[in-house]
């Protein structure tokens, strides 16, 4: 595998082969050397991009440090402005002269200001890579040390841009789609997945969910009931090829299966795609993530099918936010887009 890597013209493909060699090698030392070669190559790739992406540079620094390439790791941490990482790597490398020089130059800067500046850079980097909630945690921890206008502004902008569920509007492969996310989708006038303005409908009126291989609709014990062709339903009903419902006394609703999985729901003048689980977009998944009572829309990729935000390889879990344009290759065609005004 290492021989194949050495003859591979594509640097990205060479890095993949180095990683595969490390995972395959039975000899721990050979595995470490393969990881070190992959780490050095990743670092060279990041530096060759010109405008350095901080998340990629941080990944390269961490990888170099983990594989024993401490002096290169210190160089990368220095480019990041991560003094703690640089000092740690220089110490491990035994580079006493460089270490003393670094410690001396930092003596004039207060610890609190340094931590705030690093937090701002770190949060900005996480935001650019799609890890918005992690970025907010960084700003929260830093602001606990005292007020800072830049950090407060950054946190406010990230919160405003975050895409929240359970319903959201995306442009997927160039087509606008309104999503109703979750394993189960409820319709009602309050507290439901899809909220409708009808006084005859309960707060949570019906639920649409999977039942084994079937998708069913179930009335949630409502006062005004749910009807099919005038008959009130008293038990879960499979949607089959599609159902036309009347919710309460005056709200028509149509539920039909999708060839791609899940259902479409037409209600109150709107049309929603409800995948009843993650929405599959090639090898990616768009799903709902609930944290402390808030619902966030996330895009999940994988090492074999990475996602890019502009020229930056994004995290494998992107907290989608207004203005995002997600492509499957660097600077490539956008497959998932979030409108600039969507939150």
C-alpha cells in the first residue's frame, strides 16, 4: 500500500493510501511511520492551499503531534497562534532554544487576553467548518472570564444564523424543498411538527410515523377527530398509496408515499417532505438533532463522502446555518443550500 502511495500522482489519494496502510499494518512502528507520512503530507497540502483554512491546519497540527512529528506540529501551532500547542510540541521535541524564545516572547501578554483571542479564532474556525454549536460553547466559556465585544458579536451572529427544526426550507440539488424532520411527524395548532392555524384542530392532532415496513396515520385522541371519506378513524391507518384526510371540521390534509422514502404532506396550503428519519442526499444525511430542548438541522457526511463549505472541508456533522452552500468537492457544485434569510 505504501508503494502504491509513493507512485500515486494525486496528493489527496496518496494521503488516503497512507491512512489505509496505517490501519492495515500489524507492526505498530510501521503503522506509526505510515501515519507520520500521512500527517506530513496533510500538512504540506494545507500549506499549499495559500489561504490557510484554520480547521484543516489545526487538524494537520494535531495529526503531526500524535505521530511524533513534534517540530512540524510546533510550526503548525505557531501559524494557528496556538501558543499552548506550540509550547507543548516544542517541549516534546526537546527544542529547548526555541521553547525558551517562545516563552520569553509570550511573557508580555496577559493570559486572559490570549485566551480570548484564541477563543475568537477557534470559534470562527469552528463556525466556518460548520460546527456552530461547538463554536458557541467556546464563546460561552471565554465570556465567562469577562465581557468581550468581538466574542459577543460572533456568538450573536452564529445564533441568529443557526437553522432550527423541526421544519425548515432547503434547496436540494437545485430544487426547493420544505422539510418536516423527525422519526414521527405531528400536525396540530401548537407544539406540533407542522403547526397549522385552525381552531378545530388540537394542539397535536395526528401523527404520521413508521410501523414496521408501513407508514401509518393516527389520530391522537382529539375532540374533533380525523376523517377519511367522512368516516372517523379510531385506530392507526396505513397510508398505502396515499390518504386524503379531514382534520377536525375544516382542515383537508393529503399524505402520500415518496419513491425516495418517507411521505409528502399537503396541509394548510403548504407541501412538506417528511422522510420520517434522515433525508438521504447521496451519501449524506440531513437530520434533526435535539439539544437542551432546541431542534437543530444537521448535515452528516463521512470520510468517504466529505462535505465542503466553499473551499473548506467541513466537519462530518454540519450544524446548518443561513447562507450555507454545501458541495461534495472543494469549490464544486452545490448540492444543499440554505437561504441567506433562513433560520
